[in-house]
C-alpha cells in the first residue's frame, strides 16, 4: 500500500460457517474479501444445528434470515426441548431453551450454502477451494499467505477460521496440543419416509443417561429427523467430521435407553451415520498478532454441550465486520474485535466444558437436579448492536 491508501483486502482461511459469516459481514462494510478453503468443493456435510436468537439477528442484518427460517425444521410440539430420563422416557424438565427466543433448527449445509450464495452474489470470485494453508509472513503493511498448491496471496489482514486444529493458529501462536476429551459424538439423519409415528413424537427429546446423551429434532420442515449423540468413550480418537459409524455400534452403546431411542437409531440409514472424536484446546490468551486474528473454533474450540459452537463463530464474524473499517487502521480494528468478543466466547467455551461434565454425571437422578442444569439462562446478547 502507498501512503494514504485504504486497507481493503482481507484473506479468510476457512470456508465454514464462521468464515463465510465474516466474509459477508466484511463485504457489507466495503472490504474485498477472499475466502480460502482446503476442500476441493463446498458440498453438503454435517447434520443439524440450532441457530440461536443472537445469530438470527446477525443473519437478518446480513440479509439471509428469511431464507434460514424457510429451511428450518418443524418445531417440537411444545416449541422447545424436553429433558427425559434415559431408561423410562419420563420428562424430567420441560421446555429447555424457553428463555432463548428466536432460535431455529436447520441443516448445517443449508446454513453454509445460504452464506456462500450471499458471499458469491456480492463477488463471484470471492471463494477459492482447493487452497490448504501452509504458512504466512506479515509486515507492517500486510500479510502474505502461502498454500500447499503453490499459490500465495497478499492481503491487508488475514483471519484464521480453520477450526479446532487450526494451522493458522499454530503458525502464528505456536503449536500446542489438541487434546482428545474422552468423548465421541455421533450424528445421523433420518429421511421422512423412515420416520414412524413413534419417532416423529420424539422431536424435541433430549435424553441424558450415565455417560451418554442423545437429542432429536427436525430440520428442513419434517423432511429429516436429526439425531445427535454424545458418549464418553475412551480409546477412540480418530480425527475427521465424516467418519462412518455403524448402526449396530450405536444401538449397542444405547442399549439401556428407552425403546423409542433404539427405534430411532435403527431407522438411521447406514450411509447417514457418522462419528467424530471431540477434541479441545485451551483458551487462546491472545487472538491477534499484528494483522492476523482468529475466529470461531480456531480461537475458542467449543464442545457441543451448549450447542453454541456455530453460533459463537457467527457472532464473531458479525462483530469482526463491524469492528473493521477500510478508512481506519486494520490493527486497531482487530484489537476492537478481540476486545468485544474474547470475554463472551471464552466464557462460553469454558461453560460448554462444564456442562459436558454436569450432564455426563446425571443418570436416574432427582428431577430437580436435572431442571437446575437444564434451565441455566443464557445471557442476552446481540452481535449487531453490542458496543465495539
């Protein structure tokens, strides 16, 4: 850049929900954004995700909220989730999340594609697939990032959005272990034609038992029933989001749960069931170094026990766009972003860890103890208006 030239080029490493939200928010602010994703094509992966009220505020501001609502799943009968005894199915705490207004259950791929379409509509050349980050060099005026395919890019700033095993984070802040938590998650999607009346009635059920839990809800109207199960399972820690799992394996793991749970697991098509090891990193003390900053799980890896991983990434992306200004200094803007987000996101990261241990300890239990955990209020927050 020459003297007096505006900062206007932002490179984003990672084309997931957080990276694309950041890209859209920065485009809204007038930046030219390039998103670099290591996979060869952004395609349908993942399963369900509950988009919280604060994230919906961000998506409304960015112009895609109505599309997400149209793709959302049918709400459970009482509008929220019911915490149930693992063996009997007795409702132990009704209306989980009743204090969190404005949330919608969606397929993760639908959310990602809505964000991608909006980014590409603003700039058809914004997204670059088959670009795996290798390293970067920064100076007082910008950042040069290199990729394993031999290409490189020069930008005014670079944002690392490349997940819990972030290569950008390791390159900038040094390598530290990504730790297996001793817990494994399973995800499955059941198409409508395999959803029996018993399974349909389980939408909004959240079962918690000894060292295991399982939640069920619709996405895409009633076209798909989403199943997510978390279990303490030592000795298996394979990396990856789309590792095939077997239906008999999951049935055996939940063989002491209520009959509707087993029926639901058995309805998952074999090709629709996957598992992944839950991995964690310590909170990152500092998110920003010079013109490089971190976002989403790259900054604050979020275990899934509060359902806030994707939501924290979207909040980060919204606030990042608000903090940066092409007419002002990049480093000052990144400092404002970190200051605005670090306390909330790190607090949620640690709360998710604590919630995992709380829920995993519960079994038959006293219903009142379940209720105290289930109805922990979430602090009010709006990424569109929070002071920055």
